C-alpha cells in the first residue's frame, strides 16, 4: 500500500537565495540545503547544465573551487534570474527528495515567491518549474506561506504583519482575509549582516577572513553566552596567518546597524496599513522568520523600535516550505493569494 496516498510527489518548496527547503505534506521537511551548485566552467549559455555538486557539498567548496569549476547560486533576491540554472537546480533537488521513481513523474509543487516579485519574475519561476518536469506548479507569496506554516490563518479577518529576514532580502508584509494590505522589501538581510562583521574584523582587528568563516562566527554569536570567539585569518597588512579573540558583544554591535533598513521598511508598512489593521498588529504583535531573525537580540531591537510584541517563529528556517506544503490541504489560501 502507498502510505502517502494521493500526496506522493507533492512538495512545498521554498527556493531561497541562501537556502532551499522542501517539505512533503506527510513526510515533513525532506530537504534543507544551501542554494548552491558547482558546475563545470565550460558550460556555455543555452547549453544544458550538469551540476557536479548540489547543496551542502557545493557550498563547502565555495571560496575554494578548483580551476575549471564555478559555484553558481541559482537565485538572486529570492527570484530566478537565469532560466537554465533555475531549471537545473530544481531538477537536482527533486532528484534528492523523490524516494520512489513514481514521485519523479510530473510531481506537483507549491512554490514560495517573494510578495514583491513582479509578473515576469513569477513567469520565469513557473517556466523553470515546468522545464524541470514539475507537472503543475502553483505560487504562494513567501510571507503568507511562512505565516501559515507558523500557525497563523491568512484567511482570517484579523490583520497580521510578518517580517522575513532571509539571506539577500528582508520583506515585510501586512495581510488580512485573503488579501495583501502592504508589502515592502529591502536588500539588507543576512548576507549584509555577514558583510558588516567582515568589515568590522578588517577595520578594527586588521584581520581578513573567508566568507564561510565570517558566516560561521555570525551564527555562533547566538549560542556564545557572554564569551568570546577565536578567529583565524590573515593579517590585513602582511598577509601572514593571524589569530584574534572577538567578544560576542563586539560582533553584535558590528552587525546592529544593518537592522536599521529593516526597521525602516517595517515603519513604512505600518504607515500604509489602515488604522484597524494597525491596532490588530499592536495587540497581536509581529511574526518574524527567515534565518536573519535568529540573530541574537533581533526581537528586542524591533520591540524597542516600535513598542509592539515581536514573536520569532518556532521554525524560522523552514516555516515557508512547511506552509507551502500545507497549502495542499488549504487550496483556498492559494486561490486567494496565489497567481
Ligand atoms: N543563528 C543565526 N543567526 C544569524 N543569522 C542566521 C542564523 N541562522 C541563519 N542565519 C542567516 O540567515 C540567512 C539565511 O536565511 P534564509 O534561509 O531564511 O534565507 P533565504 O530564504 O534563503 O533567502 P531569501 O529569503 O533572501 O531568498 C543567512 O544569511 C544566514 O547567515
Ligand atoms: Mg526566504
């Protein structure tokens, strides 16, 4: 007997700039990997791409790809810019998640798309999915999927405000009763936070460190209780190996200014909401998700700026894909917000 019944080959997909998450309506999260591929540098435009590595192993090679190989990120600012790399990436992730051959036969997908994506960007995503042999692809705005995946009802008559801080972009969206009330985005998110820490290390400690090392330091700030972290890199002047100690407080302070852009788009969105919706948000608070929301102190920073409660989603990195998969059970949500 087929334990997944009619839902075999149904997937909720969050194609993020930094990470791609795939969720099956019954099996739960089946893939959570960096959105990176390593391809042969010889691949010409319009030629079928064959990835050498996909996801985690590809990311591990970033910054150290040998000659003849290139690391490709198929998404920029949450959308596919190159049809062929988008197609190749979707084919590769479907191959990883489809356990049985029948799941590969024209699977169905509900794919998250930034609320601010335009018609052309949506079309490219649908086209890439079609070329990747997805039988039927529907789109759902990522903030709506993330809200649904975190237990909110996007069809209810109370207004909600959600903040999604991803790798490349932060998006703030207000919605109510099946419709979007306001949406803003900015290009300041997780990657920019990493960059801020990178600059700080170079300026204040005269040390150069690789991209992966800085990102790792940023992630460690969350768990490092009042301590310090040892950082290995190269002396910015002499190029010799160098080791320093970075206090977590320093790291937090170095990253903090990047949150200013996010505060501004929240303010702009709140201004656009009708008064009744603002009072719902003041009472219920803001829901934050996306990896950037995990930065230590992110919730209190927003609470201090706006005087309203901020709730970090229970699963900030996977709730968009989980919500997209839930949409198979709530087709009204796709009908109301999709397209
Ligand atoms: N504990 C953490 N502390 C700080 N930042 C974190 C943490 N965990 C993940 N991040 C950051 O979150 C970002 C990735 O978040 P996420 O996976 O939500 O992005 P994405 O959905 O791929 O991107 P986008 O939504 O922009 O397309 C990265 O910049 C990563 O460094
Ligand atoms: Mg995202």
